[in-house]
């Protein structure tokens, strides 16, 4: 089992920045690809970004590319999502997820590939 707890959400004006954190506990964090997803009101949950267990590979949704950066610190069992130049359309509940993948450069981009999920943190961007 892997337990995931997100933090860092909040209210920010358009153009501002936030950094989300996801602290993991349980099984070996470094064997897991980590991802961020989000769900806006009335919409399906969508992929945002993912990072391989080694940190060598990352992948982003087109909608956040160039504005968001995913990173991880395996010594702290934590993954981060730095969000810059935020837009009102980034408003959503953001979820952290862990998918077991021992291959060092594999990233996962669909919900079904992930095994564990956090409870989410709200991000609201005002115009």
C-alpha cells in the first residue's frame, strides 16, 4: 500500500504561481512513477503531468506544457508540481497518483495505469 497526501492548493490570481506537494508513505516510493491529474467541476478527471521513478523522464499535457513543472525528491518521498502563469481554466481539484513501474524512464499517462491516489487539493485561479 502507498498512502498519498497532497498539499499546497489554494486561491491565486491569474498569472500567479502555486507549488503542490504530494507526500508518500508505505511501499518503496522510488519504484513508482508519479503523476498529477485534475478534475474541474462538471468535467472528467484529466492527466496533467507525470515523472518516472528516476526523474529522468517527464511528460505533460499540452494545456500545461511550458507553465507547469513536475519534480520529485526520492529521499523525501515527495513529488512536486510547480505551477506558473496560472489561468482560470486551471481551476480544479488536483490529485496525486502512484503507479508501480520499476523501469527507470517509464512515465504513465492514463488513470488506469495508476494504482494509488491521494484525496486531492483544491486549486482556484481567479480572473
